[in-house]
C-alpha cells in the first residue's frame, strides 16, 4: 500500500490519481497508524514550510515519518515535501524535519529572473537511474534545497542559478519538481519509483527474513 500523507497542504488528489492511473494502490491519510503500515510513503506539498510543519506536528505526522524512515522503506518527497526533509529554511527562518542536513534557500533577486520559478525545466547533471536524462519536468517554487552534503544531489536544474532538482539517498527520493504534473515523464518516474522501490523492499525482506 502506498500512503500519500494528508496534512492539509498540497495537491494530494493529483498524486493519488496519477498512481491509481498507473495501476498502483494509493490512499490519502493523516492517520499515523496507516503510515506505520505503509509499504511506501509520499509527502507532497505546496505552500509555506512553517505552516506545513505546524500541521505535521499537530497530527503527530512528524514522528510517524521519522519512525517510517527508520525501517528504510521507500519514501518520496515532492516539492515542499522535499524541502521539509531538511534542517532549516530561509522562508521565515523555519525549521524542517531535519532528516537530512542542509538549508532551503530563496532564489536570489536577479534582473529578468521570475520568482516563483514556474513551468517546465530540464534536468542537468542527472545521477539517478530513476530520472530521465535531459527531460523536462514541471516546477512551481520560490525556494530550493542546498544540501550540506553535495553527494545527496541526484539531479540539478537551472533558473538563474543551478539548483537541486532531486535528492536520492538510501530509500529516500526527493524531487523539487512535480511528477504528477509532468505528463508522461512524470508518470514514468512514479511508475519506476514504485516498481524499483518494491524490488528493493523485497531484497530487504529476503536479507532480514522480515
């Protein structure tokens, strides 16, 4: 079962609908018990990080996410869901979940640079087999992640400056772009993530006997 976390923010329905279109079971829930039982977990999101964190804490979802990740099960964070995984943000000097080391930065003011960064953009410096090389994905954001460890960066894009478009480490995949809004390329990414993360989970079960 894939659980899409409902914390009152983000286009939850679009993510779940895309997964169901691909033939994968997906439910939307804010129940920590559902998160504990999930095989895969998705944290979507659009909006302000400080409000998102307050919603996660109010419903006990912050600790539910941390417990889920301790078991190394597949996790996908999208847009704000990616930013929430890091320590701090320049947006209102907010704090995130601090699962990964790094800061969320605002795009610098530059002549002719539109903020928010909105629309299709191509990935560059792609290091993940889950992502399509030189493919456009859909972005909507004013902030981007700056990981403390550059080895976390799976792909970049450029909007005035080069920025982190995706992070991959262990069972965690994070995308600044929206796969559910990225047409065929986004659907292909979601399908690969489900199928490859399922293979990895099976390997863990074989190794641990769980």
